[in-house]
């Protein structure tokens, strides 16, 4: 649909865009990214014919752009420039109706039913139909922007060039406009080239990205290839961290601000065993990875609860019940991670391990009444029953994502070893159990102090975790056995 | 759509009423019945009506229509609410032509009565070529700012030429000043015959660009994207508006405010869509100037005031109000 070869040019004699090439298939969306002054708008103006080229070719539908007559081009390609102020006001309907200009010809051209249908649809799609008789100057920036998007849509061109279409729009309308464009791309084979300021938004919606730096193409390809931490850090001179979108297979970028991170340290005194729960209250949020009931996964939390519930606890919506519980104890719901156990928390074992500069805390509540051998779990028929090993490992240090996963592995391996050495059997199969069916694990770190790139079993921190979890588990298991009268 | 039907109906009714009164009222009262039934008129009344009043009213209407339409187009094209037909300096050229004719006492037997308006129109065309040519020389894309600035430069220069001639003149001073303040009296049919073809051409050039003017209101860039041949439209609007202005000034002098106020009032009442703004401005411009001329010649009868005094007297407060409203709105 659009082919650009070696495009060079800019304002007057000054070349701003240099040797830019890309091509875009019909029914695809291309996002143009780049820092201020990298030539994004200049490139768009050159493609749309406002600025001259000093070199290069632009092919639209395999024909040079210059071979199109003005109105013909406007039927093929609609352009949304950035929003400017106007001296006089048209109404919204009049503004959108102007999008039909290239479809009308002759001195006495009539407004056709087709024109009416196109403008009405465009206004509906952008949600401006309700303002149709209002004057543009009385509308907000976002409403004006949507009116101009409607104008461009009313042109019914196959190719759409947009200069920051989501500028001035709030979150809802950003999503609405981008969803609508994506829908048009998918259903009507619309082809879109759009400048974006927000690279995360671009990554969500675009099939391809073009990253410009000083008027040249720095990277071009699928979002996953273009949006790399190194590339963005170099082009924008800003540290970023790449993370996965929770639902879509597209990268997202988080800004890493250049600010001093305050020291944060967990101490044994911050652990409290209350009536019904173990409560760790950190002074600052800890980076956490857990399989907790409330707020699982990765996150940042200040409060950590391990709560005892009755062995007969049955609840249709354990999540809501837990939320209520947290609220009733005047803890901030969004800053709290919470898990449940049938074990009375007076049996909770909390220990501190320190080796040179490395320091961790381990908390265990172990109820192994319904222990399971993971290798033979398929032999268990009945539904889950209470009987839980809850394990916390809190680390004073900085952990990478990789070390978080390794710390988790080390913790679980140490737990399994403790089950083995503690001779806990799966009653169903008669084999050594590896845990229970409802175990939970939590790894948390202060993210200040010592740096841990890895946390495997023979790294400094891994050794501490392995030993700490194993020893604490053994103590907790002995405690459990004593309570059950299995040992003296 | 309904708003425009009302607009045309009201505007046209006002024009008819204004013309009616302007024809019947004057130093010699002509009974309305004469107008109903011209055959019953005595010879004197018929003469007054057909030789003096009717051409005067028609000329006032044509001049008002031309100025208002040119004003509407220039405001739209220049995207400037303060623009009027005189912004581009074409009127100053026309004035220089006319004042030179009076100052040097130019009279041509071949041109006769037409000497002054023809020199004036030549002045207008020279000024137009100067402004457009210089703008193009400065900036090939002829940005609006360039046009406005060039207009101001040329106007200022030509005004100084006029001032010089006024300063050096003796007995013709009153004649020059009277011409500058504008009047449509004692022109008669020949003037109308002289200018109407030009007015028609100018008006057509603007009317053909009514949709383009709508698009240009959003700036040349957006208009370009909408498929408007911006360069061609701009030239047609500039030349068309200049022809209208030049003709109007040549026959009636620089009558102020019509071209500024009428488009604004029309826009406020009936919207900014040029498809209706241009014709409505024509009708309302004609009405306003017919009324102003009526007031100018009756208010201190038997003497006459220059029509420019009345338009400015009415126009300035109206414009002040519009200006106030616009600023308040911007906040």
C-alpha cells in the first residue's frame, strides 16, 4: 500500500529526514516513534506532500504519489495533522462533512446519501455525534481531536496518516479511538501510519514500529524487536525496563527514574505473631513474588499476612472474604499480601539467617496432615483439603527477576528435602511426600543493599536460603509432629 | 438547513424593505403609491426615482455587497477576524489613483465622466499586483502572515503618498476628503454599468471557492490534506476579492466597516459555513449600505454627510461589541 525508498528532505535547505525507507502492506498499522526533533512529523509531512523531498520515492498503491491529482490523493490518503487553534468556528457536523470534499466534484455538486452515511458513521465511531451541532471552539481539546479524526475517517481513504492521534485524549478515548482504528484495519483493510508519543500504546496496537533518531531509521520491525531496553535507553537517553503485557504478547516499557532509592531493611522485630495471623510490617514496600491468595504474582507490598483459618473453613469466594478480613484489621488492601493456613500461628517458626553481609528471614507454618507426593498426585481422587505449608523467604538485598525465580526454586527444593528427611508420607500412596496440595510460597526482597544477580543453590544467597528453609522446615515439622503426638 | 432558510428569508426581506424606503424617502418625498403605480407619477417624480434614487440605491447595494463579500472571503482566507477588504492594500491603490486624478486635475475627453473611477481601478490593480507579487517574492508559499504584512507595508506607503498629495493640495482639498470618506451620490446608471461585469466576475471567483474557504479555515495544511488545490484557491480568492474591493472603492471611495462588520454579524447569526456566509454577506452588505446612505443623505438634509461617516459611526460600536464577545469567548 505504501512504499518509501530512501526518503530525504525537510524544511527549505535543511535536511531533517535522511534516507528513510520502509514499506507497509494493506491492512497493517505502522507506528513511528522517536524523541522530540527526530523528524517524525517532518517525515509524515513529506509523505503527505506538504514538504519537499530532496531524494527518495513515495509509492502509494504502486504509483508515485506525485502521479495522483489533489482530490484523487485525498480519496486515497487521509491525514490527521496536529491540533491547532482556529480563528472561526465550524460546527462539528460541518467540520466532519468537509471530509467529503474530495468526493464532490463540479460547481453544483450535491450532498449525496453516501456523503451523509459516511459522515454519520465517522461521527458515531469517534463518539462526537452527540456534539454535532456545537461549535468546535467550545469543545475540549480531546473532543476537537476526535472531530478531526472523524473528518479523516469521512474521507474514506484506504491509507491514514496520523500525527499523534491520541494527543489530548483521556485514557478511555485513547482506547476507544485506537480500538476503533484497529477494528477498521482488521475489517476494512485500512492501512494506518501513525506517530506515537507513547511507545507502550504503540506497542499495543501497531503491527510494525519505526524508531527514528536524528532523522534516520534506528530500528524497524515488530514491536518486540524494536522495543528493546538497550535501543530505547540509547535513543531516549533514559533507562527503561521492559516487561510483558499481562494479556498481550507485546512488550511494554517502564521508565526507570534517576532518583536515589532510599535504604530499606527488614528486621526480626518487624515480624509479629498475633492471635490469628503472622504479620510482617515492612517500613517500605518489598518486591514480592508469591503464590498467595490475595495479591499473588509480582508486586510491591508492605504488609504480609499468614492467617489461620478453621480446619472446616469453607467459603465460596475466598478472595472476597480475605479482602474483608484485611479491611477489618485496618490494613491497606492493595499493599497487603495474604495467605491462609489451617495451622495455628502459634506454631509459626520465624528465623533469621546471616552470613557475612547476607541476611534473610524465613517464616514457616507447616501442617502436613494431607501431605502429597507430587510424583503421584494423579492417584489422589478427592478434592483439596486443608493442610498447608506456607513459606516466606524475606531477603535484605536486590534481586533480579532471574534470582527471584531461582530463590523460589531453591526454597522449594529445600522444602522437599526437609519433607524427605522429616519422613513425611503421602498417606494415600505410602511414598515420601513432597508437600501438601495447598502449599504457598512467598519470596520478598527489600531491593536495597547487596545485589544478587543469581540465587541458585550454591550462590551466596542461595546457600543461605537453602539452609534457612531446610532448618526452619525441620523445626516446624518436629513441632507439628509433637503437637500431633507422633513424637515426644 | 432551517437556520439558513431563516437567514435568507430575513436578510432578503430586510433588503427589500431598505431599498423600498431608500427609494421613497429623500429631499423630495415621493408618495409610496407612485412606486406601486409608476404610470400615475408625474414627470418630476419619475425623473427623481429612475434617474437619481434607483441608481443610487442600486450602487449603494452593489458597493455594500462587494465589500461585504470580499471581507467575508478575506477573513476566512487570512483566518483573521480583523481582516477586511482593505487589509491587502488594494483600496489604498484605488485611493491613490482617485486622489491623483483630482490632485493633478486629470481629465480625459475620451474617458469623460469615467476618468476618476478608471484611474482608481488602475490604481487598485497596480496595488494588487504589487502586494501579491511582493508576497510571492518574499515567500513562495505565500503564507497568510506574509500577505497581511505585505498589505500593511504597501498600504502604509500608499497612504503616505495620499497624505503628501493632501498636504500639497489647495482648493481641491475638500473634494479629495469627500471622495476619501466615500459617497454613492450623483453617480447614476453609467457607474453601475461600468462596474457590474467586474463585480460579477469577482463574486463568481469567490463563490466558486466557497467550499475551499471552509477547508482553508482549518489552515492550508488541513485544506491540502482534504484535497483542496490550496495554491489555486488562494489565488482565485485573492484576485476575486481584490477585484470586488477595487471596483467598490473606485466608484464610491473608501467606505469603512461594511466589509469588516457585515461578515462578522452574518457569521454570528447564521454560522461560518461559506456556502451560506458569502451569499448572506452579499445581501446584508447591500442592505447595510443602502440604509447608511439613506441616513447620510437625510439626517442633515438638505446637506449630505459622507456615507463613510455613517458606516463607521454605526460600524465601530458594533465591531467593539463583536470584538468584546470574541475575547470573552476565548477565555
